[in-house]
C-alpha cells in the first residue's frame, strides 16, 4: 500500500510510538511517506537505514515558514482559486487557521497518489481534509486521537472537529476510554476503532523475573515530559512517604519539561532531594539501561486543571516489556494494560497511600513481583508489538479502502 503519514515534528525523541508505527508498516513492504512539518532539533537518529521517505513542508525558522506559506497561498489564489476557496470554507467551519499550511504542503506532494492517509493527531486530520480539497489523492483519511487532542485542545478549540467528524473516513483513539468522548462530540460510532500505539520489543528486551527487586537502595522510575498531567510531584510525595516508612529508595525521573524545576523544588521541601535523580532526556539505549536497573515503574498520571488526558502512556508498555513491575493510577486508558494484581497494580487516581502500599508489596514479595512481570510481558508481546500493530493497521486501512470503493 502507498501510505501517507501526517505528523508534526519527525523524528521526535518523545514520540517513538510514531516511529514504531511507520517502521512497522515499512517493514511489511508498504510504501510509506512521512509528511511532517519539520525535523525536530537534536532528535535521535532512530533509523539510519530507513525504508520510508520523509518529506518536510515547513521549517523550524518562523520567518521562512511564514514566507513559504504565504507564497503557496498566493499560488493557489492565482492558479487554483476554487481549491483555495474550498479550503477557506473548511476553515470557516472548524476555525483552525493552522490549516493554511496545507497550501504549502499540497505543493510538495502534488500529483502523487496514496491508498490511505493517516493523521497521527486529531488536528492533523484537518490538514488531511485540506490536502484532499487541494486535489491531493489522499485516499481514505484515518485520524488518531492520543490524549491532549481529545481533551485540553478541544476545550480551547471546541469547533476543531466539526468537519472532520463528518468528512473523515476512520477515527482511531488509542484507548477505549476515548470512544465516549468522540461520540459525544459527533463522531459516528461506526467509524471509530481503537488502534493502540506499538512498542518495539527488540529495543526493550525482557530481562527476566529474577532481576527485579535489586536490594538497597531500591530504584523507582518514572519517565516522560515534566508536565502537570504526568504527576511527577506525586512521585516525589510517594518517595517521601516510603522513606518515612523506613524504605531505602531512589527515584529516577527521566525527561524534561516546564515543570521540572517545580518538581525538584518539591523534592527539596520534602527532604528527599538527595534521593531524586533527574538526568533529563535520554536516548533509547540509555532509557533501556535505566529500566533494566529499576525495581518499580510508577505511572502517576493525573488529570490537571486544563483537563488534559493521557491515552495509554507508552513508557508503561516499555517498562512492562523489559520486566519492570508497574504501579499506576487509574487514569484514562491505563486500565487497559494495567490489570490490577495481574499485570501490575492499578490504584485510584491520586491515591498516594494506595500506591505506597502497592510498591511495598512488590519490594517485599518477590513471588508477587515475578507473577506480575511474567503476565505483563505476555500482554505486551501479544497485543502491543510493532509487527502485530502494523498488521492491525493494514487491516484497518484495507477495510477503509474497501468501504470507500477505492480498491
């Protein structure tokens, strides 16, 4: 199949799930074109022998990007006025002015034909519709919804999906928890299918069950962007609680973001700053090293004041793949992978006391930890591996094409 993947920055260090999606499709012999706004600065080169094509239609330089967009807009006004006004009518419906970038985008792939187009985030679905209006042969348009795009973004821009919900062909939330949200705002249920983000199991090999619970000091780990919804401030409170209970532990917070200094200041206030390690962003190989040394992975995601939600955090899947037992709050789609007492411990959102009890149980009972590790790895292998998810995507695409009468 000829597949067009729309994304923002590519490659992006914190969006390995998009790379996994693309790589899985390419490995299965599909002709994949990654259509991204720009390259992410300082991004890790995840695939030097890539089997897919990357096309950028914008640039990180704002002045240059604005000039390109303006030039392409005038091109459509003069050469293809009907297409230009068709896109303007779309914008009048959804009020998403970022769609003006589609004029520059359409010129980059003019004349090409695709069997299917997959927008990796909700707002990119509007770009895909605009490409179609510019006479790009997109094929059916599939759109993923991953968290912020179905929560906080929608609160700021409530009309964003007015057109997409009617004109899009397939809608792919990353977890079942998002289905009611989509139907509430007008997406037809018959065109909604859950499609999970994949984990590259070759990059996160299973360490076995004997490597868990390494002794003193024990190692807790949490990974992701330092933003409010990740709940890293609660991970610090958890560490302080367990230290007061007599546990000798370290907490590794891997990542970066606007809340980092606030979280580290909270560690100072709680008297555990010397037990909190924060190395910043790490490459995949380094993340694997830290996971292999960890005793427990924390999933402390919570719903902040903005209402922003997670889907199913990929870092939890990666920890489960390696063999690190997970304790997590029951937030959004987390319950779809963390089955309480089976593949991890699932606690009420924000309940530090319950999470502390679960961590204690894992640290003190190797048999419980081993059972959870084994079941968690099996779940990730069966349902979230790159190969399985790529095959699932192909099946969805072909079904979408058949229903559209295009194949």
